[in-house]
C-alpha cells in the first residue's frame, strides 16, 4: 500500500460528487426507501473546510464517509470525510420532492482528512468515526450497496470527472447531531492498518 499523503488544503476539485443511500442500515435509520438506482448529488468546492462546525443557520448533523480522489482515470487516493447536513431542512425539502442542495451544499459542509494514495481498493477498506472516545460509525466497502468501482463506472456514464474531483461514497449507520466542543476522530482502515487519521473539534 502506497503511503503518500495529499494535504487536504491542496485539494481543489471542480466538484464533489456525493453518493446517497449507499448503506442499508443507514437507509433504515432515517426511514428512507431503498433506491432503485444510485443516488447522486453534488457539493461545490466552496463547501470544503478544515473546520468542523456545529451550526449553520440550524443545527448540523454529521455523516462520515469514505472519500476518493479522482486522478488519471481512477480513484487514486482515499480519505475519511464528513458530509455535514441540515437535517431539518433536508426533511422539508424531501417532503416536497425538492433537491437536497440547500441542506447539503452550503459553505463548510465538506470536511476531509488528508488523502492517502492507494494502488487499488481492497474490500476491507473501511472507516471509523469516534466522538468523545465513543465509536459512533463504522463501515466500508464490504457494506456498500454500490461498490467504488461501480460508482466510478456509473458516474462516468453521464458526467465527466475532472482531475482532482472528490467522490463521497455514502455513510454507514450512526449519524447524528454535531455538539459544539465534541472531539471527532476519523480513520480509514485497510487490512487492520490505519491509513490516515484526522481529529476535529466541533465549533
């Protein structure tokens, strides 16, 4: 496994592509329907932040995700990311059948660890999220409904991916509200080894 890291501050994607409802247990915890097709939405690069905020017009919720950096036609590096969500607003938009972007694409809604280079995507690749020393989320490729290779193939069937774009691949169960002052620790793990670890203090 290549251990070259890419500083998040140097990541400037043309877009962040997010995959929704990709873990069965997470779908159940939010009482959503299992989709017939892969769910896709976008965040702009203005959403990227190194700060974890707990409030933006309303209380925010966290969703930890495996995130991949797209380079030279493939996923070249992996990180753990936090997809921040205005859950109350999202519920209102969903109830009206409207797009989610107002609840997902705001400034500061995408927080990433550094990216670590990978040669391939192992089925053991997974994440953990610990909040105030309590394991809150855990899951990865093995539990995904749509695996990374298929995600990439489906995305390329209808949009161009640019060098440096980031793909967020969905969240396992355990999402919840961000409490100011809480310490978040995210890790990417492969074959029992931690590839990258990041700590954020919720503001």
